[in-house]
């Protein structure tokens, strides 16, 4: 009888653990990424514009319709280096590792970060630079760079970034469509696009394994109760 009581207690504890276990998708909504740079890296936004070689944490603060706000912290997240405006950029093939792309610079100059792609996602974050710096970068790389014409200051950064205009600028300073910088997703046939349901933020964990385990534990608990009932008759 004691053995059955121990087994029953195990199943009850397991069920309670499942009921109160944290959601994996909640942890990935900010797409927290820890990355180590082996050399200085230029970043846009409010705060430090050149990060020395070292380890940093990237997090997404806001997922908005046409833009995202990204923040960079030190390794233990006790200091904020910069807050950055980004827009979505599409890649044809996702990878299982973090990918960051950079704009080439002259020898001895820090590379300027261009985009960040989270593992397993086709959509990434294309970084937006202040307009005066975007024009300088466009001259260096001879291609358009995303820019915002507003002046970024620490006091108004996050609120302003949520509504700031975004353009793309050529080396001449001429503004061109943003689509000349970011990759658009492949076009879908009209019928397929109409039939596809609206998607929310991607989830990285399916509830099916959890439901299956819960069902097995429930069956096991029922078996224990039935065995105890037979032995006590």
C-alpha cells in the first residue's frame, strides 16, 4: 500500500509541476541574444555609437507594425549601451544560429552593424541610423542606408523611435524607397495569400508534447487509483 501511495504522490507532484511551468515562448518574445564581438562595432541609436570588443545582450523592446525597438546591454544586463530603431528585413533561408551582418569599412575602422537575424526566423532587424551618419555610411559603401531624420536624445529616445519617420538615403543624400535596402518576402499567389490566416509573433515551442505528457500522467494516475481500489476490496 505504501508503494502505491508513493507512486500516486509522484504523479500528483508531476501534474502540479506541469500546471505551473513557465512558457518557453514568453522568454523568446524579446529574442534575447548574447553575442561576443572580437573587435569594435559601430551601432546606431541613443548612447554609445561604437561598442568595444566584448560580450553584449540584444533584446527587442517593441514589436510594432512597421518597426521594432532594440536595446543593447552589457553581458549581465546591468547597463544599457544604446536603444535602436529597426525595421523588418526578410531572408530567404533561416539558420539555426544568430546571424549579424555588417557594412564594410576601411581598414582599422569599426564595422557598422547592418542587420540581426534570430535563429530559426526568416524575419530580422535592419538597423536605422541617424540621417547624417547614414549619408556618410552610404558614401563609404556606395549603397543606400536606412535613416531617420529626427535628432535622437536619451531623454526622448524610446517614445520618439516608436513614431519616427524612416527613409533610405543614397550617398548623395537623396531619399529613396526603403525597399531598396530591405529584402521583401517572396510574392504569394493571390489565392494562397487570401487563404493564409493572419499570423502573430512566431512561437518556438509547441504545446503538443506538454499535452501528451499530461495525458500520460493522467492515465498513470488513474491506473494507480484502480490498482489501489482492487487491493482494498
